[in-house]
């Protein structure tokens, strides 16, 4: 799942992993080519849209002052836990946190 900009994902690599069966499903927040910026874009322009189990949002989420503040505060608090020997509340690699 990619909740960032479309260019974060390599479309060709994603297509390969999906067609080879490495990934069961895909969730993206907008494709790399940003169809809203192209006058004549069609889903057929990107083979990822032809794959089963692809969920694509329209990248309609907008930032707010509150959400930016919350992200910054949460990130800072998480980082501050590590040097004090505490376990972060939201680790993405919990299996690697053996030294904490």
C-alpha cells in the first residue's frame, strides 16, 4: 500500500510483482502519471489498472494545519522514545527492535 505520491512506486516493478504473484493486492493513492494533470488520460494508459485487486484513490486527501501538526508531533514523540530505551508506539519493523 502506498499512501504517498504515485511516483513513490515503480509502476513496472509493481506490475511484475503483481503478475508473478508476489503481492496479492495493491492500494495506491494516485498513479505515477497523475491523471488529473493530463487532458486525455485513460485507465488503459497504465497496465496496473487492468490487474485484479487494485484499489486506487483519487489523491483527494488534503492537508490541514491540524493534520500537519499531528504528524509532526507524533513523529517527534516516536523518535524521542528510542534514545531513552522505550519502544516506539507505531513501529513499522517491530521484529527488528531487539536492542530496545
